[in-house]
């Protein structure tokens, strides 16, 4: 078989429509609330270190980095909410939309605050999401 024939065969394979079934964008194992949790842990730790320092340059950098981390929390939660969780999950866990809304709002609050307690509240909400996530993975 010539190279051209192999390439045409390969192109035909990709151009043939196929129906696939998955409850998320990719096969399971791609999504995990751990990504948001790790960033939220950084948000809380940075707020704590901010209060432990009297170095203004350090404190300014801490604010910027904490805001970036909080924005990443919002991103990871949004992706998990929209790409992993599907209508059957919401039927099983009716509080899911409200839980994600509160967590993403709390990440926004964490961007504006240097209070470690806000970071802890964010971590607590992510832990609730993780609890639901684990239950969906078992089913």
C-alpha cells in the first residue's frame, strides 16, 4: 500500500461520523476537585503568610499571587461544574448548582480578602463538592 493510500485511509477513518457515549467531555479520570482544592490551599496559606510579614514588597506580591490562585479556583470549579456534572447528577444531588455557585462566589470573595478564614470557607465548600464528586464516581 502506498503512503498516499494509507493517508487517505486514515483521513477516511477520521471523517466517518461515529457516535460515542460519555457523561463528560473525555473519558472519566480527567476531572477532579483536587485541582481547585490545591489552589484554594494556596489562597489560604498566602493570606496567612501575608499577616505574618511586615515586608511591603512581599505583601504586595502575596496579594497578586493570591488573586491569581483564587481565579484558578474559579476556573477549575467552573470546568468541573460544566464539563463533568450532568443532569442526572443534579437530579441525584439537587443542591449541586447552589453548591457550585456558592463555591465560585467564595473564590471571588477570596480574591478580595486577605482573611485566611475566607480561604478556609472556600476549602470547606470544595470539600462538599468533593464529597458529591466521590459519590458520582462510585455510581
